[in-house]
């Protein structure tokens, strides 16, 4: 089949977010054809170029989201009237829709005789239940979808909406919607700077409507659209479904609506409210129109359900990691795992204890405050008190200026907690905590880092899908992790999990594993088996292959093959027609002569 892969800031750009799993998916499904439709996020990304594409990628079409050039389209009076109508409907939906993700406080059920606020649709049985997100009302969702499709049809007929979305006409339509009866209080309080900010954001978000991708030889020619993320990346898939009936599959390893809630903390309440309504309605429309939604873990799945996703459409597919680089470390037998002769078992164990080097804890990842290295350092102080000689390797690099400052703070804390130790009065001391980067001595690759460690530690307070933890599992290492994000889902029963921001619990878990080599070996072997079964590239590719076939099988035929008389021709392309060989062509059968000649009627005509 032919797949339209929709990405935003990812594949096929070098270093794009999510580009690695997209590349593995495309290479694994080499019997399918792929057309890649990609949004770039900056000039630097475009200058970096693309990754090497496999032959199954037939076409790549890109568009920048960070800039929109004037297309020179000038709308006439009728087109301006259409734009005002559709844009006004979209703005009205934003001003009256309930903010998704807002939960009703316990004990605040609607009082008898009070009218419900316009635009808020509450599910039956959810009054007063904490944690239940209110979905946008059906009227607002339909109004938003109709307005979005109307703007897309206008862009298709007239050639683009760049100038119209930037015009004073758009700002005035947004202002009228905010001042109209029934608008929410936050929308009514919007001032001119707020309206300009929201209109600018909507112009950026609606840039995909002006693209020339929605033609018969574009997205209309694919059998299925696969959006690598929600939000703007899924918008072309929505329009392909609207114009051509192409089914849509959306993968979300991180829910974009949740990400939006964590941004713009300094914006005014009106701006936050209107933008939250836009992204909430776009997410609701995406979830409604998609044939299947693919969360990468249970944490993302719960967020999708809270944002209104239908459980019948959800198919959890874990990200696939390449286990090959870690095979050498994972398959090597550790000293604790070697089979011992019964007569020499006690002697060998004593020799190991006498000649064993110091234990090493390994932390590997991106240095930033969310990783909570401060708690890890305080926990390591207790580990050193219980197990002298243990070392801690922190391997990673900061991701920005804030992370640089955080790394400096961690270095200063390590120097304060662990003064340099020396073997004698004339020897140079060395700190038991080392800060390293991949590529240095002893840390050439991730596998080398895990190979030199006794226990791998994760101390995060915020975590999505912990890929670094899976790499440690591929290496057969026992792990100690904090209970955040999808950690418990990944670990299962193959590692120790402690509460976040609890140095004492983290230290006790590490000490318990350092003192029990047999338990470390058992947990490491179980972790490797679990990772190979659930988190390999092979399982990821196989799951998507089956999901593609299921999606297409449930989709009505959009381009039926017709015979000479114009009637639908069943089985026009049988499965065996794709198998090479002369036998695929039908062989004419010998027809008996009695079947060729026209028989004489056996009954006489009644006069």
C-alpha cells in the first residue's frame, strides 16, 4: 500500500524529533511505499539536510512552519465574504467552547434550577467526580470542524489564505466573537494586544491549509495517512480525509495537547484560554476523525482518554529501539552468572569477593533540572556511607543555558558532598563522582557506559517514555528508578522503583542491589528478556504492519476499478497478481462444443 507519512520537525530531517523511530518504521516496512509530507521548524533544520532515505520513500514534500511567504493571492468580494464567515465561525467556537482538560471540583455539582454555561457538554454520571475532563460541546466541535473545512475549501479554490489570515479582517472577526453573547468570561476580557497575539498564533497554526498537497496526485493518491504526532502534523491528514476519504492513523508518544498546557505560562488569561480552546478543539477533531490512535505507552493513553479519545480507537504500540548495539553487553555472562562447579562454588565466590573492584552506579541521559541529579547526589552520599568505595558516573550533556547552570550547580554540590579522596598523604585525591560525556574514555558508546556499571539509576521527577532505561535493560543491567511517567510500565517487575524526590529510598534500593549479586543477575536477565519482547524494533514494525492492514481493510474502496461498461469490477487486482511468474495470468480453459453452440428450444411456441 501507499502510506502518506506526516511529520512536524522530524523525519526526514537530520536530528529531527521522532526521526529515528520513523526511519526504522519506513525501513522495516520495505514492501510498502511511503510519501513523506514534512513540516520544518527552522532554517537550521533545513540547512542540516535529510537523512539517507531508503528506496521505498517515493516522494518527499516539505513546507516551513516557521515562515510563510506572501503568495500574492488577493481575494475578491465573494471570497472575502466566505473567509469572514468561516473564520468567524472558528473564532466563535473558540470563544464558547469549554476548555478541555478542566475538571470539576468535588462537591461542585450543578445546583438544581441553575442553567449550564453555554458550550459545556458534561458526560452523564461525571458530576462532581474529580479528574474527569469535560469534553467540548458537540455544537462547538461541529462548528469548529465545519469552519476548518470551509477555510480549507476556500484555500483550495482561491490558492491560499496567507494574506487573509494576516489581515485586519481576521482580527475584527476574532474581536466580534469575543464580544458576542455567550462568550466565556476570559474571551470577553481579551484586549487588542491579546487579539493580535491569538490571531498571529492562528495564522501560524492554519498555514497547512494553504498548501498544494490536497490534490489527486498528492495526498489523494495515498491509501492511508500516518501522522507521527498530533497537533499541526495531523492537520493535512484531516484534510485528506475530508477531500478524499483517506483514513488517518495518529501516533502520539507525547500528547501534544498536554505539551501546550505546559507552555506560555506568562501569557494573559485571555490568550491562554483562547489558544487552549483552539488546540483542544483541534485535538478533539483529530481524535474523532482518526481511524486509530496509537499511544506509545499507558501514560500517553490515559492523557488521550482524558482529552476525549474513544477507547475503541486506541492501540498502544511501544516505541521500538535497536537492540543490536547492546547485544554484546547483554549476552556477556557476568561473573555472578557463570555456572560454577559444585565442588568449587564456595572457593570461587570467596575469590570474587577478595578481588572485586568497587561498585559503580551509572546515570545516563540529558542533564537538566527535571532529571533531579541533586537528589541522586544526596542519595549517593548515603550509598557511600553504607558501601565505601562505590563510585557514581554521571554521563550526559546539558541541553541549553539553563541546563548548563544546573550542571555547574551539580558539580559544586558533588565537590561539597564528596571531598577528593586520596590513598595517602602524598597522593592526589579523586572525587567519587565523575561527570562525563559520551565519546570520552570509557564512555565511547551507551553500551560501554552500561557495561562498566553495576546498577543503572534513573532519578527523574518528570519523564515520558524512558528510552535510556530500555537501553540498560537491553544490556542486562539491574535498575533503580523513580516512579514517574511510563517507568513502571517499562520496568514491570524487573527493577526497583522508588518515589521521586526521595534520596533515602533511592539510596536504600541501590544498596540492596549492590549487596546482592545474585538478585542483580536475576533482575538483569529478566529485564533483558522483557526489553527484547516488548521494546524492540521488530515488535514495533510488526504492530504497525498489522494496524495498517486493519485500517485499510475497514475503509471503503475510494477508487473502484470499472469495466468497459462502467460497472465496478470485483477482484480487479487479485493478491496473486503481485507475485512474479507467468502463471499469474489466467489460462483460458477448454470449452466443450456443446457449451458454445446455441441450443434449440425444447418447447413449442403457444399460438
